[in-house]
């Protein structure tokens, strides 16, 4: 069995598509898994996804129409390795909510390709795996930044600028986060596309917003490295306001942000594609349970507390 974690974007979502930095970390409490079993000779590859009640039979060892992203991921992996169609059944599962900004698509495809390529004796990892998962991200998001697949494949916190190698960085003090699921599914592809339309209609104005978000991400990296936890919280609040200007917050997310701050969170913001999905709040460890209780009372359908350890 192979796995892949969820991910959380701390700073820089949406602006990262336009060349600005972003900071993201793996969220290991949620993950995708893939397992394989041999199938009868000549039966080819079957992908079973019980969470979404799907069974996909991959009959051709070439990339064709993107009828199903899981089949597409498998086909791209087989083509990249130039190997014949294996006789396998792959079972994929995920505890990551769909369309929630936690990287469910990238995690599922990462786990699937890891298991498939290991099962045929040609395991892929690192840059080769990352490149394949990035191709599947184009189906989910249209014009992805590459941050989801990079964090999930690497399994480490990264400072990411599109087109440059991702950088891991020092975390001076442990950071405790409360993550709240709004219960509203919001495909990232739609919000990314809508932000692009706004940018194309007024590039000068929206570039100033992207630049501001980029400056916040750069400052946040410095504060994370210094251990300025209250300063990180203030930057999260500032980042959220800018994402609201980009139209990627929502009334439910704003309610969760307000509830988190009211319960003593140091900062709170939408995380990921927006319009729904998740809110993330930074809290002192002693306040985290209170923040979680508050956001559930404000409408979160579920929530988690996670700690990013110092390194």
C-alpha cells in the first residue's frame, strides 16, 4: 500500500499562479491510499474507488481523451515508463474531503501512481512523480500553480515559487492550527478561472493584489523562521482580507474566520481555492480546542487540530 497526505496552504494561494511565493505544508491527519492485487491474465487494469462508488477499467495503454482523471493518471504513468498494460486491480481510498482546498485530487493521483509503478517494479518518486501528478492537476484546476502536487509528493513544508525548485525552510517554533471544513464543495478550477477573468479585465489593479499577497508570504517565511507566532497570525488576517478582495472567500468562510478570531485565534483565513472548502486558524495550543468548538458552532461540518513541528 502507498499513501499521500493532504496539504494546507498557509499563505499565497491564487497569487502563486501569477509568480508570487506561497507557503504550504503537508497535513498528515488526512490522506489518500492505494493498494493493488493481481488480476487474471489479460484483464488489464481496473481502478476501484469505493469512496465515490466508481470502477474504471483502463483498456488502452495510451493517453487518450481525459474521460476519468484516475485512468488518465495511470495511463500517463505507464506511457512514461513505456511498459505494457499490467493485469492489476488498484483500490484507491481517501479521507480528504473533495473540493475543499486540501489537495484531494493530487493526493489520490500521487498514491495511485506510487502503487501502480511499485507494483510493476518501476517505482516513481521525486521529480518524475511530481511531473506526472502535475499533469493530472491540470484536469482538476485548469491552470494549476504546482504547489499541491509538490507539497504532497515531497511530504515536507515548502516555500514555493512557480517555475523554480521548491525550498524547505526552518521552523523556529511549533505552530498549532485549527482547520475547519465549511461543508461547501468549491472546485478550485472554478475559483482560479474566475480570478483569471478578473485579472485579464484589469491586470494592473489585480497585479497589485497579487504583489501584496506575495509580500505577505515572503514576510511570513521570515517570521516562521524567527518564531514570531503573533506576527504570523496578523499576516494570516491580512492575507484573508486580500483573498476576499479577489472574491474567493464566502459568507460561510467569513463566519468561520470571525468565530475563530472571536475565540482567541491569533489569525484566520481561507485556505486553498476558496468560495468554500476550508478555513485555517493559528492558535496558541491552550486555545486550540476553544477555537475548534467555536468554528463548529459557527457552521463548520468538521474540524481538526494539527501542529507543524519546529525543525
